[in-house]
């Protein structure tokens, strides 16, 4: 994800152009950029460790930093659990 953000910053490509150049879906590129910008370091670490999946990281990136860190402290967590926790907020 950080690579996508770095490439975009260096090239100044639009998300559409970035997706096309990387052979990726535009919505996925948008999500990667969102997670890179809004997820806390704890969430990014859990993603790197495969303790959460990408869709969970995306959902969590919409939460406050405190909420993200609280959920990240739970360790390995499944997407359904993340959905329930996020829905409860």
C-alpha cells in the first residue's frame, strides 16, 4: 500500500491513471490510498502480520485512531468480528 502512495506522489498520477498503470482496479487503488493515509501504525502492522485482512483494515481506517488502536490490540481478528465491532460504534 505504501508503495502505491509513493508511486502516486512521485508521478502525480490520478487514481484512474495509477490503477491503469499498475493493472489494478480503480476502487482497490482508492482503498489502498485511503488505508495508507488513515490507518494507524497499529492497524498497518496487523495488516503486515496478516492478523487482519485488507478489507478489515479498510473498514477500520474509517474509525478514530483510538478505536483503531483498541481493535488492533486484540491481535488476530476475523473480518466478521471487525464488521460487528465497527457496526457497534
